[in-house]
C-alpha cells in the first residue's frame, strides 16, 4: 500500500490547556479536535478512492492554492457543524469575507465583505507569512498543515498530509503588512501577517500536534521578540538599567530576558544594540568602560 494512503491519527493531547476559556462564538477545544480528525479522515478517504480508480493522490491533482482552499473549506464546514452550541454558519457568498458568519446577521447568511463579527479561516503549509486579500481586523483561524512534496522521494513513499497546528486569535489591521499589486500584473495586492500577528496566533494555539510542539514554541518566541519594536525595546532596557543599574551589557541582557520571559541568547544582541544606541543619544551614560547607567538627575 502506498505510504500516503495511511490515515493520520489526531492526538487529543495536543489541545492547549485553557484555550476553551477565550474561544469566540461558543466554540470549544473539542470542536477543533473533531475538525482535525475529520479533515484527516476526509483526505484519507478521498485518496483511497482516487488510488482505487488509478488517479494520483489529491495533493498532485490540485495546485497548491487549490489544495489549501480545499482544506480551508473543509475546516469551515466542520467548525460550523462540529458543535451545536456554536453560533457560526458558513458564508454563502462565493469568496465572501469572513468564512464563518454569526448566524442570522446577514440575509441568507451571505455577504461579500462583512463588518464586525465572524471567523476567517486560512489553511497554509507555511509556518509564517500567512496571507489574505487585504489587511483586516477580526477573528482568524490559521490551520497549518504539512504536505510532502519531496520530488526526490517516489510518490508512493511520500508521507500523508497532516495538520500540525490550529491557531485562533483576534487580529488588528496593524498586524498585517500590505503589498500592492505591481503595475501590469493581474494578481491583486497581498496582505501578509506581521510578526505581531503571528505572535497573537501562536499564543492563541488551540491544538498543536505534539510532534510539532517544539517548533511551534520556537516560532512563538521568535514572533513575539520580532514584534517588539526598537522603541519598545529601548523603553524596556532603559527601565531595567534605571531600576537595577549600573549594569554590564550581559547583566542588562539577562534582566531584559527575564522581563520578556525569553532565553538570554535570544535578546542579547538586540539589548547590546539598544544600550549603545541610547548611550549615543545620551539617554544612558557609561560610569565605567563596561557598564551602563541612567543619566544622573541634576
């Protein structure tokens, strides 16, 4: 039997503790686990049928955008029906936004561009840079999946597609970057999730494949630190030095890392840059060659 026909198991231990306390629209963590199970089951059943009829696997028949769209639509369908307590229903407008609407908010449960309310679903095989047609504020669900497209491996030996993470968060327009369409190009402009948005989504994890959890935690830390602006870091380092100084660069980095709940190595370089920058700007002084301190009050 081809490797890709094996059915992927869904480990319920991947549910993130406490996520059910903040999920919107009466959704429950169990709804998302059932959704992951159903998507795995759907991909398995479809590929078994395709293989029996002599077709390539679904992942080969669809282009990447089409396959992502299939998973996204499957997630929308399952979330709408997984829980009777959910107040969401699929948006009946073709390519309408958002994908899931509060039940009864719009006539026929259809709207091209909904206002406040609802849940937009994005399925992606990428670990960051998730895209949309425009920067919008609202609730988003990102479903990250792993697709084996290794051309150096025979098709029959490729791994079955597996969902790796389900992330849910409320994003602001500022959590998106915007790249307008280039002149003469057919493709429309593209909005991409900034590190601030990725940090929100990864902190809003609902279910993480336990085998992927280490990578998820690393990505969460990287996104959270990347989202800290130069101005915000300077303010934090200034406060640390003012409160505890004089400090060496290493001591300042350790104190800053403790404030951010991050490894020292992850913030050491940026902390040193901040210290040097604020010294040049005369926001800090160097009482000795190796220490930094707050500017003395006159």
